[in-house]
């Protein structure tokens, strides 16, 4: 069943990218001049054609449960029934060559430390960081927190499947954005991205296509929380502040660079204060250790030149002038992603000053004038574009701020929203960039003036202050201090 799930996922991946798949029996019947594979398998010897193995993930670090040795380097994977060996093994770093000498020393003459193609592209794309953040919808004032998980029993997903959701609910949305990068096998086995995370995607959780976009996403990150998966290791190798919330030490040999990284990386306590840990992680510096260069060498020339030259040499073709690798394409969230449209607003009023924090309401379970599931008080606010009926039905405030309406239409809209949402205490509609009309459940209609970037929090401040007919506050938010004025609508 598991193999069938992964095979179905591979077919979906190929169809999505308009790739042609060839039946393996056809390959065996009409062998190509060369097979290039990112994974080692004895079946690669069946067509009786030379084959080249390229690195898969950030080095060779884990034991294989089916053969003696490390996955990708074990003799049982590399040797054919008559002792055949790969024509070429591209190794990402010296640690892989040392392990190959233990697991299959007869293959060492065919190996070359090429460096890692992913790391090469990641480093070449560093200057695109701001564009990657814009592509993901991350604003300059926000920090991007990326959660990464490999698969199987020791993974972050296996131990803390709700961590992305809990981070989304615990981090102020005006200061943080949260992205989740699951290993494709999680989706292959457990279900589609939309099926597993539909509600979170529709309320701000950033996810990208599982086959592309993950590299650009970690390039855009301010911190990464992960496990022993390659994505987490790449992030740490790039100098991005990185912590681990799970780690499969038992899956790897003692000398593995990945295991050394697991000892070095700070531990992220999924049951602790999430905001405090994220703040400290973002402020921490890069991890420095030889484990990164042992796993991921950076020879000159790099892998984008060394690997094609080796493949052409096997084919007997004169190598053309090598070119630098393309930078990573711009990422974009998956189809069902939507900006946060239901949130909890926690307000603090001191004298004439008002401050606030907003938190995405996860799965419509935000608090209703009480403490929510993840322990934060506040008012539940839903935008008219929110698709979650539960969030809208339980909201204290309904807002319609995405475009100014004429006065008569705005007043009709505000009254209609209040009628359509009987649990709501107020409705807020934009009249002009800096002007709102509010209808209250007690029958009053008010006019509020404030800068547009503070509009979403304004009604929550008024509600927290006891719903006065007239009031004025100095707003203390992420932007410059400004004024909120409330008056009866005349």
C-alpha cells in the first residue's frame, strides 16, 4: 500500500510537470546509453546500461533498513548480481566518500566529490531573498518562520503534527508569517496538501508546491524549525537560525555530519512558550561546525559544472563550456492559500494609548471573548472574505475593509453584515482610506477615523474600551504612532 501511494504521487508529480514516463520493462528491452538516478537501487543494473548516481538530499547520513550500510552507499544497493558497479557516483562531501570506503570500498574509484547542486543554487540565489519573500506574501516588517519535516517515525510531523498550526496561532500575525514544508512522502502517504491543511491554508499558513519552491522558501526564512531532514540541514548550512523539534539519531551512524548537527542545534520545545522561543531563535546567530563542510563540500568548479562534464565524458561527448546554475524561481503559495481572514485581536489600553496584537484563528477555533484553544484571550474578528463558516458565525466583529464604498452603500453593508451574523457585536465597513462606519448590536452607528493600516484593529480597541459613543486614542502598533477617533455618525 505504501509503495502504491508513493507511485501514485510520482505519477501526479509527472503529470503536473508534463513529464513523460517510460515503463521500466521498455527501458530494459531497449537500454539507453546512460541512466541518471538520484537514488541507488540494484534494479538500475537490469537494463545492462551504465548509470550515474547523483546526490539525493543533504549528504548520505542514514542507515538503510534493507541493506548493511548507509542509504545510497550500501553494497547491496550499488552492486549488481555479477559485481557490476555504477559508472559514476557524485558525492556531496568528504563524509560520503569516507562512508563509501566502509560500506562499498570497491566503488570508491568511481566516485567524485562534486559538492551539492541544491546548496550551490541556494547560495547563488541569496540576492533574490527579498523577491522570494514578496512572492510568498511576507511583508518587510514580518519575520518568516519555516517549519520543515522529513517523514517516518522520528520526524517532526510524526511527533508534533500540529506544530505549524500552533505556531500560526501563537505568533502575532503583524510581526510573523509561518510556512510549512512537509516531505513529499508525507503528502503521498497521508493525503493531499489541500486535504490535510485546507483550513490553515485559507487562513494564512504558507505552503508551496512540494516539488518546487521549498528552496526559495528557506532562502526567505528568518528562522527554521525542523528535524533531521535535508531541508533543515540546508537551512543551517546557509547560516539561517535553525532549531530542531525532533531528531532521528538512531537512524544514522555516530560519525554522520547530520548526527553532529543534531547535537549542535538548539532544541525547540513544542510544549513550551512558542513565541519566546521563536524570538530567541530569530535573534541567534548561525551554527558553525565542520559538519556542514564535511557533508556539503564546495569544490571549484562546483557541481553544476563537474557533474555534466562527467556525464558527457561517460557518453564520449566533448564537454561544452559549462554555465553557472540558474537562480531559484520565484515561489508562490499553493492554489488554496489565502491571507489571514479570521484572527484574534488582543488589546491593551493604558490611558489614551491603545496597543494590540493579532493572531490567526486556527480552524475557526478562535476565542469568543474568552481564552482560546491555544491560551490567548481576545476578540474574534472575521473578514467578509473569510470562507470558514464557524469563524464567521462566532465572530465578535465582522469587517469589510478591502475597498471603500459610497456612504449609502457602506451603511447598508454594515447593517446587512450585522443582520447576517447574529453573534457579532459590531460590523465595520470602509468608507474611505482612513474612514470607517460601524454598526453596533445596540443600534448605534458610529464613524471612525484612523490610518488604513490600523483599520482591522480599530473596532477591537473600541470594543475593549466599552463601546463609547465618542473617544480618541493614540495607536501604538507596528507602524508610526497615529490617532483613532470615534464619533456618532451624523
